[in-house]
C-alpha cells in the first residue's frame, strides 16, 4: 500500500493541491517527503548526479568502511548526491548513503553493507548542522539492511520502520536534527512513529538554552560530538539507549537515556537487531511539515513554521566504535 501511495502521489502531485496530497499519503514520512520533494523540488528543479561510490571513511575501532550512495530516494524519486571530503561525509539535499564493506558501482548488494554489532558498545561521531534550519533534517540512523534480502522500491535493499522504499525493518535514529531541534528515536519494524527524546515538537529532554544557536552547552553554529551507548542489561538484552552531546570548550553536556519502549518490552526485538549488526545510514532532507521534529509542541518549541532554509550540506565525521566499560553494563 505504501509503494502504491508513493507512485500515485508522484504522478498526480502536479495536478493536486498539497492538502489533497497529504490526505492521500499513507504514512507520516510519506506525507512530509512528498509535499516537499515531489510537489516543490524533485520534479521542478532536478538534482545533481550521484556518485554511487564516493570513497571510504575510517571508523576507529572497526576499520575502513566504504560509502554507498543511493540513486533513488524513494520509489520514482531521484536522490541527491553525497560528498566525501577526506572522510567528512556531506549529504546534499535528498542524499542518502550507507556504510559498507565494499562498493561496486552499478550494483547494490545487501551482503556488501556493514552490519555493526553495537550491543554493549558505544558509537561516536562529530556532526555539523549549522546550516540546517527549521524544516531541515540531518540524520544518522541504524537499520537492519544487511539482513534484508528484498531489493525494495529504491533498488538498493533500503529498509526502515516507515516502509519508505516498500520494505520495513528495525530502525534506531541516533540523530534527526537541525540547528534548532534534536530527536533520537527507537522504532521496531512495525512502529513508524517510534519513541523519541530530545528537543522539539513534543520532546522536552533539553531546552533551547542547552541546545541551539548560541546555546550554553551545544552551540549548533559549530560542530559537536555525539556519543550513543547501547549497554547490556538482564539476560544479555539492551538496557537503554544513552545519548550524550558535547562540545569542546563548553561547560556542560546534554544527555538523556531511553530505558523503556512499549512496542518492544524488555528490548527483546531491538536487542537481537543490535547484536546481529545494523547498517549506519546518513541522509539529508526537508519538508514544510517537519513540526513533529522542531515545532512548538505543547509550547516553547523552537520553530513556529518550517521555512526549509537548509543552506549547505551538514557533515558527519570522526566515526568511532568503543567497547563499553564494565560499569556501564547494568545488572
């Protein structure tokens, strides 16, 4: 059904007012992407050429990983390019890339994607979202792509919890962010909405005084460090997802912990996916209805409307994986 809605909206978007396109869409993700991508940009402006194999990055503690850029953002919608400058990954608008063991130009193979076992480990990187305004989403997340044998409507084996390319799988959003808002979220394969924490929309685990342009802890006008831990608890299962944002020279960090998720009691399902190994995905997109991420929510949220002033590409760099200390493995 999701794939049908994608294609129907693509072909009819030019003739339909955007409010009707929203009514026809089959999911939250479909609604927000189609309005911006199909009606405003993808059909009207065209995108730059995509280099499927834009080099490699070093992941300290795991070795070198190839980057694989998709050429299809969603069924019938082209993707934007992803740049790699000396290991700094910069997805242009509508770009999406995956970490892999190798990249073969002209071929997408799920067996080539990395499957990093992150249960009991910490994933670290640096990001710059300084040009991403309201309505922009610079994302880094984990999905079970290596285990997915369905080619998908994007012809690259992409899967996620919202079936964007027609295939569902578990998804852990480490970062969905712009310079005003931040969400980290857990999604079992059948839960598109997921459970989110951070700042923006209905999430209030930090404030604009702590995160945002000129903020005391994380000044998003400059790059900052992201650390996400997946400590092990009872029966070898995931105990929580612990997120810490920090910035050199700042007097404070921002941290929050997600230790329960109603769609996956005891983290039974997500524990298996993390242990089996998940594929990191980097992407950049925008929408005029991104207020679920950066809007006022119950009041006090950072954005009143999504003007989609997205500027230049965000960046992701200095990737590392570390084993957690024994003190972080919960009884």
